[in-house]
C-alpha cells in the first residue's frame, strides 16, 4: 500500500535535496503526507480568458492568452528588472520581474503562445503584471482547470524559486501517484452518518476542485476530522482522569470558612461569586477530583473565590496551594491573601525562586508538618523538594497557561490528587475554551463587585493632545492618579524604549508639578519595584510604563489609563490594560491615542473597545479578528494550534457538533475496544506521535 508518511519529499520529481531542505525548515514538510496536508489559502477561477482591452483598475486577477513581442532590461544592480512586452492582438501589457532576471529571460521565448495569470496594475499609463504565472498555451486545458489553488510561501522559499505555482506542480505530481485510495482515517459509521466525503476524494478536491461545491464538501470533511480528533483526545483524557482519580471529600464548610465569611469578608459577594462557590462546594464534596476552570473578567473577584475555596480545604484538615506564572503576580496574591486573612490564625507562606536559605528550609519543613496552611508561589512549588503533609486543593492562576504535565506534577504530591481550580483573567470565548481547556468544567464570574462603575473608554487622535492633558490635569487635581502606557514590542525594542524615554521627558515637562515614575521590563527588579511602590503609595501621580503593568499593579486610586499608539496593541491586551483602572469607587477613563491613518481592522478593534467593557464580547471579537494563535497569552505560552484547515473562530458551530460526536464515541467505547472504532483509536495514537501539539490542547 502507498504510504505517504514514509516517502521523503526530496525524492519527489522537481524537489531534490536543496529544495527539500528549504521545505523542511520553512514549512515543516518532510514527507509526501506533509505536502498533501499543506492546504491552499485561496482559489482563483482559471477557466476564463480576458482580453487586454477589457482590463481596468478594479480587477484582482486576470488571465490572458497571447505572445511575448520582446524583452527589455531596465536599471542596474539591485534595481535591475526585466520587462516582457506581451500582446493578445487587442493591446499590450508589460510583464515585469524584479528578481531572477536571467532565469526568466531564458525560460520564455518570443513569439510563442503563453497563458499569463496575475494581478494587473497601472504604471505610467501602461498595464503591468508583476511576477506573473506563465504556462505554454499548449500545456493548459482551461476547461478542466476550474479553481486554481494558491499556497502561502515565505521569502526564503521564493528565493529558492519555490513559489505557489511550484508547490501546485508538486501537488499535481503527488496526486498522480495515488494509484489507489488512501486508508480511511474515520470509521465507516461516522462517514455514513455525517455524509462525509472519502479521504482521498477530499484531499484531491481540496487542492484541485473542479467545482465550488466539491471544494465545500472537501473542506467540511477535513475540518470535521481535524476538530473531531482534537475533541476525542480531550474527552478521552478527561474520561481516563475521572476513572483513575478519586477526589478527597470535603465533608463540611466549617469554622475557618465561617469566621472569614462573618468577620473578614471585605464586601458582600456578588450573585456570580456565590454561584461559583456553590459549584466548587458541590465538586469537592462529590468524591470525584475537581478540575474546574474559573473564568472572570479583570476585577471580578476571582482571587476572593479562590481563597474561600482554599478555606474549605483547611476546614477539612487539608493544605492548599496557589501557583502563579510570575513572581510579581505571586507576590500580589500573597499580599492580597494575607490582607484578607488578617487576624486569623492561618499560616500563609510565599515560595518563589528568590526565597532561599533558612527561609526556604523553614517553609519546606512547615509544609511537611502541616504548620503551613496555604502556600503561594511560582513554578517553584512543583519542584521535587517541595512536599506537603496533606495537599487538598491547588489553585492555578493561568495567566500564561501551565500545561497538563505541570498540573500532573502537583497531583503526585499526594496519594490521591488534590482538587484543581484553574483561574484565567483573560476571558476566553466558548469555542476556544472547549479546545484549550476541554478537560475542565467551566465556571464564569460575569458580574463586577458592587460599587464599581463601568470604565468610560474614548478614542482620541494624537493631534488633540492638549485637550487630553487638560482632562488628565483635572483628574490629578481631584487627587486621582494616571497611567500612560507606551508599546514595547520585541521586534523594535530600541525604538520603542526611545519612545518611552522621550515620552517620559515630555510628560515631566508637561506636568512639572507632578511626580512622574517610570517602569519598563529592562529595569532591574529592585528598581522596578521601587518605582511601582512610588505609584502604589500615592507619592507619584503619573506612571509612564510599558505593558509590564498589565499584571501586578493594583492601585484603586488610579482613574485614568492613557494608551499611546493604541493601534499597536491587540484587543485582549487593551482590555487587560484598561482593567488596571476602575478598581475604586470613582469614575475611571481609558483613552486610546492613535494617529489618523488606521487600517480597517485596527479601527474595528478600537470601536469594540469604546463600545463595550464585556471581556467575553472582546475575546470573541479578538478571536475573529486575529485568530487563536495570536490571542494574548496563547502564542507566548506555547498554546500553539496545529490546525491545518479548521478555524476555531469561524468553525465554532462545527466544533460543538463534533464534540458531541466525539463524546458519543467515548461514552459508547470508554475502554477503546470496539472493533468498529478501531480506526479512530489507531488514528488518535498516530496523531499523538506526530508534531501535533496535543499536550497544549488536552
């Protein structure tokens, strides 16, 4: 049987070792299977020929049939270009190449008939087509060409003459080698029940569809399969975990919880917080291990819910642990928890990489004796040297998601795994949550604590800076504080840092009566903490900063957030920054400052920010605008999506549908032994061995 996986790409006609090396490095294509699963990003109808006299400035792509009359070389060195004067008898178009001049000149002949395809533009009153696709007219049968596939390529690929047209020729060669149907990757029952195209037919039609309807059916089949296996993996994992792990039973809500509730609770719980606590109470009392995701917008009171859940563990004779992704956040949680538990006989300790020597030894000893009731820390808490007397509940603040493997390391700290509560401050759209956190039950805090006013968000152009500064002065005169945030993007750190430094000097000049502090990621931790402390204590009225303040600063008196170059931030990041204000009872403002020239999707982002404070609505919009791989906190933290054709933003309904199909398979065949499902479990095993990032999505 023809095995695509074992056929090295370099042995394919027209590839060879050099091109294979480029395909390996640039696209991760090593085998014929990898190539066949590299799908087109668009299709263009190639069945129609236009005449040159029909061309106007509005056409995206056109196809012409005619002859090259003559060649002309223009310019020298790097500015050298080749022009072919092309005619079909109704007019003349110039075909232009800016690279590969010698190759192009030798590849095409004068007075031979060609079919030319490309995007027409007008330059100096003449029609230009830059780097067109050219085929000898005798080689193309237009009636059978149908929709022409287009493949994404990189600059390095283009320099090796590996453009979309060359990839298309490779695909043609591979498909011609498919003498017999490929082995099916879905069961006969699923194919029949959901009216899915057979695999080989789907792969042929995804690359070379002769009709739009066949393309739609091929796309549906391949999207269905891709999302189905993501969900089957997640649900199988969740089922195994439930079967394998019993949970500690927290039988009572006792003295610790009740004392805190009656004496220390800083404000009345919202209905959303009460609802979530009931869901957690039910989980920890059920005898099954809790594995719950707590979603809540900025400032919705997740930390308070997490603390009250930890108090349930203490009431039942267990310890609790809270893990945060950064030292700043771990410190913030530690301070918040100590403040909330003031006057109660509960020992809370902080364990980060900075805690060393005697202090560290005392904490580790206290954990083993049970004297330490609550441990708060970073990754340090999952190190092998950290052991507990009886760990009953773990809270993970998953700002930058800890993987399943890291959660599992906490489970080994006990005979039975502790209950797990995962918190996220970035609201995640339902479709994304089903993929990122599919093995967790989800709770949502969708209410702000009482007394909080919605933040007013405004978009201002930088030409109106004087009126902006007047508004800022009024707020400072009323005793409020102000953040002014500049972007700091890795690619241009030097330029951005200069912008921040210049901005800082400019703000100092504009506000000579105010103390201005400055914070950015390049500062030493002690220096940064000192500057943050100036602002937190109220000594500084203005903080000029980069996005390092997105987490770790909680100043209820700050009422204005000015975001410079707001067009350079994603929606989720803008929302996180906005959440730094509005933490007190005063009306707060977020001002998005940009230039006049804005791209359409940027304008949409800013309009959404101005219109709504709802983090879930913003997250949905961000997913649609930017895709899952770009969402704040997903790309940076290794939550990569190896989805080749499905799109979580656009295929949300299909995702929910295939989840039900996968759930039915897991329910009917929990031990993966039914013969009719053999193909499904075999394919899942195969996928787990490939480069699909299953660890991040289970």
